[in-house]
């Protein structure tokens, strides 16, 4: 819009300080005339005034201005909390109405900017606003209108704008919200012990909140237990950790009547179970070349407490030496195999023969220890086939293989290279061992052994074979426990580097950890994890054939079947988006696993009420107002008005946008009011009149 404005301007010929000095001299020169009351004093003063006015050079200036429209900024919150319930619809309706009304106001341009969801950073409203303000000249900014629930997490200490900032909130005042807050939760816990969680249930928007709320605690999908939690105070919960690996704990506080949303009534905690120092009992039946191998292996792990006994003097070797001259201690049979047996995580028998050292009652204790969840590893030699074999005792009931029927020589002598079976290539204990045979048709590249024990397998999984396909290492699950049987006493050759050596330490380490049920060595396992908003499922099995489909149940109870893609080593995987926070359940029909998806924006769900308290300092500093849109289908929008700078920017039912009047000067025309050709005659004429009047 073009405007023409006129005004009087001065363009002095001399500097202003010099004009002031001349005016002072003129005033002083008039003092004597005034004192004498000379008759020409007024005309003399007029002459001086005309001289000074001519030197000031007054002009009539006419400007041609191009006015520029003001710019108002509309900021629309699109964060997660602004989409709860009907808020998104209310804000969208308000946006459309404001854009329509602003379009009818003269000399006003409305720009709209959206505040996106910012992940775990909360609502970054002022960050989005600052980016938009960078393109708006501040003299043209009429004001800012924010459509938000008020849960803003980047409020600056001082207002970034001087123009009015108005906040329009969805809903109505007085909203309440119940939230479950995790104060402290450990990331790790010792298997067999309980971890302590510190939680609190808060009722926001409720004056003098108190009372109690019911809290549901569910561990790994088991039936929940209910506890009563005081509202507004810290509460401690103990959760037992019964296995290694992740334990998913889901907490849910009962809903409060009339609360905004139950989204923040739930919380999920994942605690990884780890074992404390492992207690291992190693019993060597006799000194032999491989005995040191076991000791070095177990002592090399700082997390292992090893108790090692070697039978140096079995009962049948009585040479009549007096006991007080022997430097040996008696084998503590009762203490180890009755009193403290269940304190051990793993029992290892290395070439142990039953020569009456362990009575049948204690051997039954070991078998019961295995069935109850214990771990047994046996490495056998020629004693396994003789009359003193442990396979002929009550312990034989839990062994996956026995000496062949009919007796005879149970040892197979001769060089051979251990072979990993087809099932062993899929089993985590033997999968990918360095030097292993790539398939059953090719030989392994590791060193040779020279003795293995013949045995008939009764169950379990044979992961390694000796010459002729005879079982060499058999792994089995018995009740709640596990057993590993190594049918050779020559694995120590690998540790000595004989014939190139082999992965002796890695094989025995894997076998020991599989026996103690370490999660990463489960051969039949189903696991899931959530990363970057995607659920990744991994199934591992030694079974041949195509993997089955899995059923995935989301936190809201919806289920979906998904096929698994087969991979190497008995693995099969699947992947899908997982945006809902909470506990996801995955099952293949036999095994079930749980995985926790934490809320991607914990700041955003900390308070789900629509509340302008965070923005109150900005509203006060800019003179802006806060209004509620109501709960109806049509938002209760205030009227938009233009206001002059310095005037109130809000009223009972209206909000104001400042009228700045910013402009660009496109032309200037100047007309002198006292040009020289006019000033000179005037000054001379007045001077002559003053002279003649004083001369009379």
C-alpha cells in the first residue's frame, strides 16, 4: 500500500552549535536596546530571527511510503502428548479457523509452523519457533499464537520475542492425571537374589492428593501380584531374579477416574540377571596328563571359585603306611556330596572311578542334584568301561550314554580327528569352532586324539563324533538340570599343541557355560529385542526343517503371526515395527519370550494434562493471554484484533496482534520554505524599517 506524508524539516546551512552561538550573540546584542527601550527593538529582533531562520533552511518534505504487512506466527504442537484423546482434532480445527480469520484482517500475513515429535527430548516448541522467526523481520512481527497442550520442554529464561505471545489450550481447566514414576531401577541383578525397585504413584492436578492405589507387578508374563502403594510417596518393591539374561518387569497403576490418559500409568523395567562367582567342584579320579588342563581352564576364569580334589590314594592301594605319616587329607565325602552339594553350580568328574569312595546314597544325591537343576560334566577314560564305572551306579540314570552291552574292551585306540556332527554344527557349544570340519564329508583340521570310549547313547544330542561315527561328546537335559559327557580323556592334547592343537579351552568353556544355562548358549531358544523402534526376533534350534511361524502380541493385546527367515547355524529371524510402549510377547508354540519397549519420549508422558504453567512467564513478559478451546466439536476461539503498540494485547474474549506500521520509503520531495531570493529582501526590509523607526 502506497502512502504520501508531508512534514516540515530543517536542513541548516551551518552546524547546529554555530547557529546556537549566533542566536546567543543576537540575544546579547538586544539587551542594551531593551534596557534603553529603543523604539526599533522588535524590528531588530525580527531581523535577527529572519537571519537565523534562513540559516536553518526550513523545508516542506513529502515522503512516499510503501507499507509492508505485519507477520503473525501460528505454532502448532504435533508432539505425542498433543495427540492424546481429541486434542489433535481440536488443534487442527483451531488451526483452520485461525488461518481463515487471519486472512480477513488487513495488512496481516499469517505463517504456520509445526512442532514435530522430538523423540526423548520432549516438546521443542521454542526451537521450532526460533527457526521460523529467523526468516521474519522483527519490526514486522505482530505476535505469536501457540496451539499446544502447554507441555513444553525448551522454555527459555527470557522471552525470545517482544510481540504478544498467546497460548490456546485444548480441553478445559482442571484436568487430572495419574502417573507411575520409576525413581530407581537396577540394570543388573544377581541370579538367586531379589532386586529392589523404587517407584512412586503421583496424582497430578489433585489438591492434597493422598490415599492408596493398586499396583500390578508382572514378571516375564507370569500372573501379576498386586500391592497397595501410597499416592505421592516412594514405595519399594522386591523382585526375585531367577535366571540369567533379561527379566522383564511390567508395572501398572490402576486408573484414576476422570484422568486424561492411562498412557503413563504403566512402566517397564528390564533387569539382566548375572551370576555371582560360580562355584565349581572338580574331582579327578587319579593323576593323569590331562588333569592340569581342567585346573588351568577353571582357574583362568576370575569369576569361578574352584574346589579341586584329586584321589591320590584310593582304598585298594593300602601300602600299610601309617596315617600320621601321610601328607594327604581325607576326601570330605559327606560335606561335599550331602551338606554343600547344592551350593555348587557345576560338578566335574574327570576320570573318576567308583572304588567305594562314594557310597550309593551320595551318588543318588548327585543324580537328584542334576534333576533339580544342577550341572554335571564328565570326562571319562578306560575306567568308564570297567566294573568301577559311574555308569553302573545310581548316577548312571542321568547319563546320556552307557558302556556297550556285553562288556569287552570299551576303549577304541587309534588316531582320529574329532568330527562335529550335523546337529553339532547347529548347537552353540560346537558351532563355529576353529578348525572344525565344514561338513560331514570333510575332515577337521585340528589335532588328532588317540583314544575314545565306546558307548551306547540313550538320549541327548551328540555334537561330536570319534572314528566310525562313535559318539564323542553328548549333551543332555535331565529334569531341570543338564549333563555333558566327553567320551575321551585326550582333549588335553589340544592344549599342548599336539598335531596343531585345537580349541580345547573354547570347547570346554562353552560346554561349562551351557551346563550352567548361560542365555547366549541356549540351543533351543527364542529371544527378542527392540532397537530403534523395531522388534527383532531370533529363534535358535538344532532341529532340522523350516522354522515355524511366531505369534507376536503387542502391549495393547493385538496379535500377529509372522514367518521366520531361516539363517545359518540353526538361526531364524523376523523383524517388524514396534512403536507401542510396553511388554511385547513372542511365542513359537513351544517357547515364549518377552521384551520391553520403553516409551520413546519419557518427558512427553511425564505429565499428560493440558496446562499453561510452563509458559506463564513468557505470557506475562509479552502481555499475551491464555485461552481454552473447550471440549466441543467446534473450538471456542477468541476474536482476533489488531492493536497499536503499547496497548493491551488481550481482552475478555479477544486476543490482539500488534499493528507495527513498518514501511519502506520509495520517494522524497523537499520544498524550501525560506529560499535565499525571499530571505534576503525580507531581512533587508525589516532592517531598514528598524533603522528608520529608531532614527525618528
